[in-house]
C-alpha cells in the first residue's frame, strides 16, 4: 500500500496539477474517520502519512492502566508504556500507535475514495475559474447523454446540465445535437456537473435579443424588462434614448429577420416586443396590446392599475387563460385589474365629453360662463352661427338659464355679430380702394 499510495499521489500531482500536500491532507482526513470506525474509538485519533515512505500510522492518546480488562480496550498497560515513556505513571495519557492489523486494505480503499473526491473537487474549482465570467451569458454545447430527465451537455470538455425545470417541455433533444443555453450559475457543491444551464429563463430571451440586435449590444436600445412563460409567450419591453431610433423596429429587423431568428431558437415561442414608457398609464396600454383600453386608473401607493375595456376588447386584454394580462403584470411589476364596461355607457360618455368640448369652445369664443354655453349645447346649439341665426324665442327657450344668463347670451351674440359686420364693411372699403 505504501509504495502504491506514493505512486498514485505523484501521478495525480503531475497529471492533474493538484499539490501533493493537499492530497495527503485529504487522505489523512478520510483515514482518520475510517480508523475511528475500525477501532470503535470514542477518543480522537490522528493519522499520519510519511511523505517519503508512504507509511501510514494511526495514533491515539491512550490511558496508562495497570492491566487491560478487555482486549478491545483502547489503553496501554503500565509495563508496556514504561518501555517508551520511562517516567509515565498509571492514569497518565501517552501517544501510542494503534494502527489496526487489517488497516492496509481499509486504507487503500479509503485513500482511493478520498483522492477521487479531491480530484473531482479540484476539477470543479478549475471549471469554476474557467466559466465564472460567463455566468449570465449564452453558451453553446453538444448534448452527450440524458440522466434521469436531465440533459448533460459538453462545453469545451466540461460537463453542464440542463435540469427538468430549465428545458422547454415541447422541445425534442437528441444526442449529438448542438444546443444554445444561458449559463445560469455554477454550483460546485452539487454531486453532478457544476455548470447549470437554462433555456427557460427570461434572461435567456434577453441575451438572444442582445446577440441578434446590434443596437441592444451597443447600448443604443435598452431592454427595460422581460416576462416569460417558456415555450408559450414572452413580452419584452424596449426603449431608446435616441429619438431617431425606433426600438421596436430595431428588434424586429429588416423584414422581421431578427425577431424571426429569435423565435426559431425558441422553437416558435411567441414574442411580443413592447415599447417602454415612463408614464405608467401609457406603459400598460402598450403592455396589454393588442387590446385597446378605454381608460386607466393608477394607484401609485399600491402599485395597482385598473384598466377599463369593452366586452369585445376584454378577451384580448386577458388573452388565452389570462396569459396576456399575467405577463403584462410580470413585465411591469404592477398588479393589473381589468374591468369591463358597457358599450352603450361608453357611447353616452363619449357624447357627453363632446358636448363639454363644444361648450368650452363656445364659452371661449363668446366670452361667457361655461354653464351658459353647456345649456345651449344641450338644447341643440352647437356653433356660434347656429345661435346667431336663432330667433329670440328659441334663445329664451333654452333650458337651465335664468333671465340674467339669457341677457348675457344675447349681448354676447350681438357683440359677435357687430364685430363680423364691421369686419365685412372694412373688407368692402378695402376692395373699392
């Protein structure tokens, strides 16, 4: 065992680059545990390996006793102890070699396991050093095998794994096939491959856009958020600080080539490219496309949005199995509540808004209070011309106005008509001259 152990340690040191002292320390630690089990020891043991000869010794602190009561007792008789420690007394503790007789076989197996464990850990550390700057980036590899539902991928002679939750369920994978994925993290504590890959992460889609869209890679177009249900649908919000750059057009590309390359990589997954807006009400309108929203209520404190849509538009706003609104909510980080309104009520509201608009315009032209012109509009007078052509009886019949209001309206109309007549006279004089 001694020469064999030294040969193995020397080979590993040269071929794997693992320091011999590190290997010996790992083997000693493993042998200590094995020796304690083999000796049924309750006291601490120490294992020492001679780096020159490879000799293994198991050492314990034994109590000096007058005589052994049990052959399995971990103690040393005084008569034997004084040969090595002449001054020792009964009850003292002395350092004593207690290497079991059959420890050679146990040591060989234990040393092998410890060395293999050390090799695996060293390889993991080497892989971590090589790939740690690529975490969060896209990597390409070749599928080598399948292991209990996981996909084992080879990346530059290192093994990576795509777990069950990190692969798209609808995709079919084959051994020997090249695959692109996101290097999600490095886990050196796991028993399997340390490199953890993902094809379901939202960041995977973001990195695909960065790869395909040069404006994103160069920082001209910025990805503001990504929400994804892998294999089904993704919403990605983009923006540009340059007013001359259309962020959506840049992502779509000439004839849709850029986004088509991305959807092909995602096996046909639908991708909605959303224009980001700092105005949260406008942002939610973009996020819920293709639905057209009637109005939006914003609760800044609760970060909640209530959007109002017609019954017809509500189906688009919710989407299949509420996917559209769910992804919009994830994208924005706000809760979204969809309220359906009656179309007849909406029509009435639009008429009322139009009436108020006309009343405001008339009030400004005639220099009157808004309540006077609104009463006139409600009675069917929608323009200054219409009011000017009406007789006194029609003006006095406007509901909601008192005598003072009617007098003010007549006076204002008279001023407008007088101004128009003066303008016509001046025009005639100018023509004659």
